[in-house]
């Protein structure tokens, strides 16, 4: 990709508005919608949590509920144990049929154990939309109304990014304490959401390649609006790197992304900026002490 460093930095800092048309057609890889096997469906459960670990405990409930029931169904599922996002092998999404995410927000950004997963997902969505077209997903979210501006932002954003990657939503996102159209709940909890998600997964598996009816991003508000807001904070990769101070991506960009050296240059540039800010701050502190 031929571009000046400045233009590259500008594009990567605004990945939400990335101009996908600049990628040659041969570089815009899309995973074909494959037929779902009638014998086995791989289900991955990934979480991001901090503080009270609500999203971890919810992910464990989701996994236990599904594993306790799949033996009694005609469809066979291989359900993974819940794993935090930064320990999850992002490349394994190539063999994943269903992805269930349980996450909260940290001032609108992912929790510390969900940063690398979010980075990979954002990069794939921005540079190779449609790359997860073989997959179906559902998202469960936690939030705290005291941080109103970024309330439920990360669950909503990861749901959107998965959709941009081509994954089909098989069940409406659930948000703790929020209305949920499919269950009819005025204040949804993980127990009722999981039961509904399991039934929706079964329906999707039975439908096979034909697919179940599409589910929209805002389907949870079908019968009642949120009492807080419907907002979602979008961030660019540069914002994520600076906010989380993650200046290296373990293993580098995934095979789902289509990037060149500009990604590493952005990471190095963000690190240099942060180091320069720290240097200037220390100089100011020393100058004040000498007065």
C-alpha cells in the first residue's frame, strides 16, 4: 500500500470511517457462507471482565447452561469452556460456527483482558469486512449507569464489529437490567437471556445453510426503549492503543486482517507520542520543584 506516513496514521486513527474502496478487490477477502454440519457445531464463549467479574460469571453460566442441555438435542455442539478475550486464539474463529461474547465496558473501551481480541476484531472489520461471513454470534453485556456516557458501549460496539466482519447475529443482544424484546423482559438477566439464546441457536442449527431470520442490532429494544440511552462509543485503533497503552499486538495482526507495515508504524508512533508526553510532564514537574 503506497501512502505517506501521515495519511496512513490518519486512516488508522479513524478506522470506523475506513475507506474500504481503497483496498484492491483481490485484497478484500470474504469468507463464504458455508453449510453448517448437521453433526457438529463449534461454539466458542469469550468474555471481557474486570472489577467484580460479572461478565466472567455470566460467561460461566452461559457455558454451563448450554453444556448441560446439548446432549438432549438432535444437533451436536462442541461447546468450549469460557475464555477471556486476550487468551482466546483469534485464528480459531475460522473454525467457529457460533460465538457468544460476554463483556462489560471500561470507560467505553474493552476491559483489560479483552483488549487484544477487540484490537483484532476492529482491524479485521476495518480492513476486510465480511471475513467472518461463515459465523453466527450473540452478545451479552454488563454496564453501570453511574458511567452514563459510555454505558453498555463495549457490548454494543463488539456486536456491531462482529456484524461488520460478516457474522450473522442469531439472537438479540442482551444487556443486564435493560429491556429485551425477544424475552419480553423489562429488565433482562443472564438466566432468561441464556435460555432464549440457546433456543435461538438450536433454531439456527436446524435451519442450516438456509439460515434463521436475520436479527437486527437494535432488536432488544423492540417493545421498549432503554431507560438510559441507545448510544455507542466508537473508537479507532489509535485511540485503543493510547487508552490501554498496549503498544504491541501479540502474534501481530490475524490472517483475517489485510494490513501492511502501516499497522506497526501506527503502534510505534502511538508509543513514541506517549513517551514524549511522559518526558515533557517530568520536565514540568522538575521545573516546578526548582522554583
